C-alpha cells in the first residue's frame, strides 16, 4: 500500500505542471472560450508525448499505465485546460484494443489527429453532443451491437454551452464499422468507465483549485474590518468543500487503479468516483464562488470558469440520475415481487 | 498509488472475518441494546487472540501488529457492527501508560487491560467544558503524600463497568489553561466517587461521575504535575485509527437492504425496486467507499510513521455526517413502521433503523464535534486564521 505518487510519478507531475503553467494559463483558457480548444497548446502537448502515453508500446505508444494518465488528468482539471486529453486518451485506447493496425492509429498516437467517443446513446445515425465533437478528427460510437468510427466530417458546428466545451453533434452516416458483437460493446463500456475515472480525477483537480482560489481570496478580502477568512461561516464551508474534494481524490484514484488492474470492482468504482467527484467539484466551486460575493459571478474573476466547468464537464456523460440507476443495478439486488 | 494491502494483512483479514463469524453472534450485538455499549465476553475473546496487546506499538513492548493489520481489523469489526468501544479504550490507555506512566501504573493496569479483564473510562469532559476540554475545573490539590480531588465529569461512558477513570484535573490556576492540567488514573472504588447514569436518546448509557474529597496516592498520577496536556496529546495520538468511527453506515445499509428487498409497498411493489430508494442506496454505498479511501489513507500514513492530524478529523467528519444523513434517509424510506422501537412487533429488521437514527447524532458530537473538525481542517489544511 502506497497512497502517494512515487518518485517517478512526481517527476512526471513536475514536467506536466510546467507544461500547463506555460500553455494553459487562465488567460489562455479565456482566449479559447469560444472554441473550447487551444490549438497551440495541443501542438505543444504533442511534443510531450502525452496524447499517446497510455497506448501500448508495441504499436508505438508510450506504454504507460492509466495511473500515469491520471496524473495529467488531475492537472487538466486544476488548470481547466481547454484540451481533449481525456477523450483522446480513452478513444485511442479503445481503437488500439479493437484494431491496433488501423490507418488512423499512428496519427492518434502522435496526437496529430484527435479522437473522441460518443457518450450519449446514438440515434438516427447521429451521435449527439459528442465531447470534443467540434474538434475531433475521429469519433467512436456504439450503434446497437456495432462500434463505428466517424471521421472527416466537415459540417461539424460547435454548440455554445455552459462550460465552453467543444461540443458538437456528429453524423454517423458512412461511418466505418470497426467491431461488432458483445465483446466489442464490452470494450466500449470499458472505455466509458475509463473516461469516468479520469474525469473524476480531473474534477478533483478542478475542485481543489476552486477551493484554493476561494481561500486565497478570503485571505486578502476585508469586510467589517477583518479578513473574511476569519469568519467561521466561511471556514466551515471551505472545510466541508475540501473534505469532499479529498474524498473524491482517494476514490477516483482508487477507481483508476482498479481499472488498470482489471479488478472486478473497476466498473462500479469508476461510476461511483465519477458521481461523487461531480458533486464534490461543484460544491467546492459553488462555495468558493459564493464567498467571493458579487465578484464571484463577474466574468472578470476566475472562479466562475471553474463553477461552469464543474457542472459542464461531467454532464457530457448525461443525466447523473440515469447513472445512479445503472450503478444501482451493478450493486443492488432487486425485489422478489415480479 | 498502490491500494493493495500486504499479504500478511490480507491473511489477517481472513482470520478476523472467521473470528467475527464465530463470535459476533446476534446475542453479542443485541446485548448492547440494553444501554451498556460493551460486551465482556466478546472483548475477552479479542484479548485472548492477543489482538489488544498486538495493537500496542512494538516499541512500547506491544505485540507488533502493523498499522495496516490494525486498520484491517478495525475495518472488519466495524463493517460487522461489533461493539469495539472497549477495545479502543484498552489499546489507547495501555499505550499511553506504557509510554508515559510510572512502574506502578504499568504493573497494575496494563496487564489487566490487555488481557481484557478491566476497562478505563475517559474522564475529560465536564458540565462546563466540552469542546474546550482544557478548561477543565475538577481540582486536584496535594495534601502531604496524597492528592485530594473534587469536581465532576460528564460522558464518563462505561464508568459503571470500568475499574478506573483516566481523569483530567486542574492543579494550577495561575497559568494559561493548557499549562495547569494534571492527569490521574483513579480507581473507581475509591471512597468519595459517585457514578450516576446518563441515559441518551441513542439508547446508550453514559455516566456523570462526581468526585468529593477523593484521596489517592501520587503513584496514580500519570505524567508531570501541570504536564497533563502531554498526556492528552498522547491519548489522541494513540486514538487515531484505533477509535473506529470510519465505517458507521455499513451495518445500517445492510439492514435496510434486507428490509427493502422483502418488503412491499401498499401497491405491491418492492421497496428495493423504487428508483428513489436505489439512488439513495447507491449514494450511501459511494459514501462508504469515500470513507474507505480516507480510512486507508490514515492507515497508510500510520504505516509510514507519519503523525497525522487533519486527515483524522476529515475522516471522522465525513463518516459521521454521511452516517447521519443515511440514517435519516433510511428511516423515511422504511415508512411509518420505521419509527418502531427495537423489539416492537412490525418494526423493520427488528427496529435497528430507528436505533441508527437515534444513535447517529451521537457520532457527529463525541470524539470532537463536526464544528471542531471543520475548525481544525480550516486552520491546519487551508491555513485560515484560528478563531478560538
């Protein structure tokens, strides 16, 4: 048992922290609000090897475990980075597990081309509101018993949204079928779990930073002649918020480890971590926003960026109420009455 | 991160589970329903396995169970709903005495504690000092070779079955409050001590203890005169991870699932099939997994020899607050029948849901209130200014 990053992982974290500090400053996040994507930052990310880091070595990937991807995902959250790192990582791993010889694979490993996956059920040959759908070169969707890959759609248009995400519908007309059958659908489900677990880690990073922003503000803002950080009303709100965020830190990293180790608990822990982290991140950013007073909802202040993403990022998966029912079916018995 | 326990801890988990299967009978669990939260037979069986002594740190002469093995034991006992308050007390007091006590205390008390024959009640809180524990006013005054003690303690739980009380007293009123405290381990049979029951909403019986011209020798003092705060810190140190409180909800969740699975609503639908019920159960199970993350983190820190503080407050805060929320949900979802007491006809799963509802508020108060926990997190982790 070792519940901290080891020395190799700390070194990786240092490298990527420098990357995000220089390429995903809050100014850059603001500049890319209308596209939800920072092209230049992605170009730099390609140079780090991150897009292919968690792909198998024998096809040219970095061969790193999912836990290494989680180190980067945490920073994606902390910096609210406008980069489709998680979608790309998960979708490329899915394609690599199904058709490692696919023509697109080399460009996905390098990051020259961006992949994503449709998290919503598909209907009428369309994948709705695909994460990164406005910028992805390739989108993998599950259509009944088939996994299809849609690429090269020029008619994609971004739909403006709460969290400045590059969301778009994607047509599945003419999409290539890459795999079919129960095992393929299982793989897709596994990819969804990986997305959930990494998103839970990212939301943890986001929540932690949201608390930091609020606490820093509370240490410089005076009202009634004292620092507002000296009021217990704020202190207790911050304490509850960081407790939720720390809880989601341990649960989400445990979920990533469980998936990496192919544990039987992987799927349910990923769903649980995702649901918990979603609420913890929103609670944390809502508390921090509240303690900013009026500045909290002013565009000029950063906390509103976190608040909007804390809700928007996880909602790409769909109504959490539906996800609670899915997890219930994994964990709970049903009644004896027909 | 590596979330796996070492093989010896997993083997120990198997052993503890087998022990629970054999010895944690329904009779043991229901024995605590009469108010006394301790079961001597069960406690003695734990002691006979050597697990009380095993939990005492090996540098103090304990039996060398690792921090991770202890975490496994405490987790399993809590998941099963075993009465472990006495176990925590025995381990904590034995550890404190072995580290800081005199030979008399080591010889008189420690063997009996670790063999499961005696208990010590904690005498910290007073009518006018709860969270502000260092404001204790119970006086101890030296009279020749003896100490004379006068005062009153609240929440001396288990004092009516214990042989001793770990008593926090004031020996100096001319210095800041933390610097004028002295601890004693006082035999409860000493003349001048009166124990009165304090019955609680949660069915547990606690006690108020009164000290009227109680005379004891200096051999019963532990730690330096006016050095009591060091003993308090040591007790808190050994309490971490041992005192439990990380997994209050699982016995309630298990009981509710049993009830919901076999119980129909008036429209003949099964309670467990209700989507609202299912969402709340999943939320509760998620909270338990969060508790597991916190508990394993503190076990990991202990195994690395790290003295943790805020992490323990966070664990306790989250576990007790979520438990209180669960107990409210499950009582609602058990319907009006959920209100029925233990043993009443028609009470769901024998009435334990109501029992949890009445017990849960105890857990957000004792051992440090949620408000004190939040203060400690705000100050210790977030660096916000101290407000007390």
